[in-house]
C-alpha cells in the first residue's frame, strides 16, 4: 500500500485508479458533501468494484452498479467479498 499525499496529474491519477482491484470509499456526507462522487463514477466506468457506506446517496447509486453498500456497524468482510466476486475472472 502506498499513501500519496499530493495531487496527481490526470494521467497519473487514471493510471493509479486503473491498477486498483477494488475501491473502499469511507464517505461522511457531513464532511464531504458530494465531492467524492467522481472517484466512484470513474472506478465503476473502469470496471472496478467499490464498497460504499449504506445510508447515503452512494448507496442509491450502488443498486445499479458494481458498488456494494456496507451498513454502519456491520462487519466489512462480507461486503468486500461481494464486491470482489463481481470482478471478472
């Protein structure tokens, strides 16, 4: 795992995103508003599944895509497994 602490140029960002197997998007609506929606749409467009929190707008989007909603306070493992199972062989 690598922590990137600076902004990436568009090509480096897409290259990094395209190498991901799964995105875990811990979203807090009070903090982020709708600012993190781009990465979800971009990852799903690339065929990368995502795990998103239940109870926010991302859950509504998850119902029609490869995203999986994770209920608050529940173990994350089953949601991660479901998302990974959506990957092509």
